[in-house]
C-alpha cells in the first residue's frame, strides 16, 4: 500500500518528502508502533544512521523494561569491589 502526502502538506510541515519519511519512521518507533529495524527500513536508513536520527531527536534507542531493571538489580546485588555473586 502506498501512502500519498500532498505537496501542500509537505510545504505546511516544512519538510521534503525524504524528511517526512524519516520523521514518520522516528515517530512510529517512539510510539512503540514499530521496532527499530522496521522503522529504520521505513526511513530508508541503515540501523546506525537511524539510531543517529533518533539520538538527534533525543528519542532513546534502548528502552529497558521493569523486568530488565530487576534482572540487573539481582545481577549486581551483593557485588562488593572485586567479588562476584555466586550462581
């Protein structure tokens, strides 16, 4: 399915067609509607270039979940200097 955006809309937004494509991809990623790689593909960018676009918009690339935080907390619990937690 092709999406058509009128020249008037692009002009009103002050964006080129290419800039609008990247903007839409960034916003879909930020809204958790598209994962990183599909959003990068929509933008027509490599993963690295898309990550740079996100960074320029202050959109975090990595979004740890509460589960990630709990895993990190368990992993680091009991660490004291050079000691490692037991398995």
